[in-house]
C-alpha cells in the first residue's frame, strides 16, 4: 500500500491518492487499508514520513561524504548532491510541501525535515567551507530556493531552454565559496 501510494503521488500528486486507487494499485481491499492506516490521511502521513526519512538520510549521507573533503570539493559534492536530491524527490516535495502544506500534520513533519536539512547543511558550510553561521544560513536559503523552484516547476515552465545541472551547480558553487 505504501509503494502504491508513492507511485500515485509521483503520477498525480495528493489528489490522485484515493483509498480506492491505492487499494486497486496494491491489489488489496479498501478495508485492509482502513484497518492498517485508519484512513487516507493516516496512509499519507505514513508515506510522508517514509519518504522524508529517506530524503533526510540521503541528504545527511551527501553532507557526511563532503565533510572530510577540502573546501572546493566539499562544496561541489554538497551542491551536486542537493541538486540531484531535489530532482529525484520532486514529486514528494511537491505533494507534501506544496499541496499538503495547509494540513497541520503534514506541515509539522515538513518543518522537522527542513530544520534537519538546514542544520546539517549550514554546519557543513561553516565547518568545511569556512563560512560564518549567518552567511551559511543565507547561502543555504538560496540553495534551498533553487531546489524548491526545481521541485515546483519544470525547466519548460521556467524557460524555453533548460539549464544543465552542471552549469547550475557551477553558479551555485561560486556563491558558496567565499
């Protein structure tokens, strides 16, 4: 049921996730979904937690891999990893951070995720790249804004011609390095 919900989210966002659609995709009954998760929101909260935990783990791993590197390679690794994660988690971010933001239960879990990512990223920027905490917070917000825009809009929405991920990364790295 979790995997069926993930697939439906990727295909059509929160609106595509109905009890009937999940049960049909999972090859089970509506009753078993209600028995296991209580209701649609219970299922969505379980999926949100699962997906955001995976995102958090991958993001922390990227930052941990960057931590022992020299400043430039650390920044390059962290920026490239962040751009990759924003792209691969686009449906999740769109569903829960945009469509689901008005639901308090989704918003609380979103905030926990954002705070965790910010604290790890900012600490990496301070420890490895040598930024002040204030500059690290500002740089993180710019990096997050770029990633959030990529989650909300396709390249076709933003501009007729796409900007290659490596070109975007090069510009962001110039921002990161003092």
